C-alpha cells in the first residue's frame, strides 16, 4: 500500500476552476508525499462553462467526473452527495479539499465529513449576511464542517472567529483565484478578444450578470435591461451571457431588444483568458459576480455591483482614476503555495 497522503481536490462549477488550478500545481510539488486526484462533479458541463477553463488554465483531465448536471438545489446537491460518497468509499481519501461556495462545494464537504474524512475549505469565511443567496448557505455549512479553513482576507478570519470556529483551524493565506490571474496575465495578452468583438482598449464596460436575484424574475430583469439599453447609447458595453441569464432573457422576450441596442455587444460565455483580457482592458466593469469584483480590484479597473439605480454609479466609476485602487493583503499570486505549506505541515 502506498504511504502517500491521498488528496481529493473538488471542482464543480465555473468559478471553481481558477481556484483549483494553482492548488493542483502546488500539490504536484510534493509527488512523494501526496497522491492528488481532481474530482469534477459536473455541476457545469458545457464547453463554454467548463472545458475551455481546463484548456486555458492547463488543468489536467479530471480523475473522476461525476456528471451530476443541472437541477433544483436539492436535486443537484443530492446527486453530488450520492455520487461523491461512492467515490470516497471506493478510494478512501485522507483529505478532501473544496473551494468557493457553489452547491458542489457544500455537497462534497458534507459527504466527506460524514465519512470522517478531514475537509479543507479554500476561500473560507466570506459572508454576505444575505440568507436568500444559496452561496451564503453553502459557505456557512462548509465552514462549519471543515477542519482546515483557508481565508482570503482578515475580515474572513474575524467572521469565522465570531461564529466560534477555533483559531487553530483558521489560516489566512490570501486569494488563490488571484494566483491564477497573475499566472495567466501574460497568456491573456496573446488573445485577440477585443479585436474579435470590435472593442477599443480603455473605452468599454464589461458586464456580467447571472445571480438568480437579478435574472430570475421578469420585473427585476426588465428594470435592469432597460437601464442597460439606455446606458449602451452612451458607452460601449460587452455582455458575455451566462446560460441562466440567456434562458431568462429568451423566456421573457427581452433578448432581441438587447441584441439590437446600439452600443451593446452580446457574446457567448467567454473562456478564462479571453475574459481576463477583456476585463484587463476595460474602462469599467459592471457585475454581480463576487469573483469578478475581486479580479477587478487587482486589475485596477473600477467596478460596480449591479443594482437597480446604477446610472450614477456607472458614470462615477467611468471617471475613476485607476491609480487609486489598492490590492488587498496577500493577494500576491502565492496563496496556493501557503495553503499547501500548511497541509504539508499538517501531515508531517
Ligand atoms: C452556479 C453557482 C454560482 C456561481 C455560478 C457561476 C450555486 C448555487 N451557484 O450558479 O455560485 O456564481 O455557478 O456560473 O452553485 N447551465 C448550462 N450549462 C452548464 C451549466 C449550467 O447551460 O454547463 C444552465 C442550466 O440550464 C442551469 C443553469 O445554467 O439550469 C444554472 O446552472 P446552475 O449550476 O444551477 O447555477 P448557476 O446559476 O450557474
């Protein structure tokens, strides 16, 4: 029998892939100590939402693909738990590492913990205090059952301490997603996403929108779309459409008006490198994605979170000076190295 520590690294949905990439390269630094397996739950499964990220981030083929697909929260979470439990029972990992806050994160953390397998959560401690967000439930449950909690920021440590998590479990390591960003910036420069879409560096806004609270209800979405069409008359906007948003725009009959709006460019979801290149050269970003907000901070691009009354915020961000944007502590491209150093000493 091998004496290596068997580690499962779990990824399920689009925002997980850029977080597991630096962790897997760091685990490969210790080939004699760790036997690492990448488990893809299949929560996201399209070329656009999954495959292209494996190519762009040089991720290895997953060792196991659980193929759970889409469904209601209970269906999706349940399917991940059932499939992941089988794999855990077959292979008996010594540690399960989960990242982020998607349904797959919580499902695999819970499954492992109930089998008494230690769980490490990377990107622990983030809180919105909004319990209508599925991600908030996923974060709190995952953190509660985790044995090692790796945080991206000091306020995340404070959140965990206030919830009674023992300090020795908490490790402030910085932001692994930013590791991927720094590692991929040079490659993103070779992309010609801007030319292909017909944009000029520094003279457009990137828009992303997919939160259920923004796109699932006709009235809310109609309000947002109205403001966006109005804004697109005054500044160029590029919107790579998430499948959830596309489905709803079609269902509510709003897609054609958007596609015909003068300065609005609607695209398919973009791969990691194209999106990075687009974000890097943007004048501003309008988004409801937590990850893109963090990337915007590091890229020094003014970013606003999309709400109803966005006109004033958009124009203020459009004229923000990039020099005034500060990069948070330990968002330096070395977070995954710190995660794996802690795991190495945990097993030494
Ligand atoms: C999920 C995550 C969210 C993350 C987002 C990024 C949860 C609760 N939410 O939300 O935190 O920010 O991913 O994308 O885990 N679909 C496809 N192709 C795919 C995957 C999904 O067409 O490869 C469609 C399906 O019709 C599905 C819908 O998109 O019903 C939504 O997918 P789902 O995984 O349920 O949640 P997201 O909205 O993507």
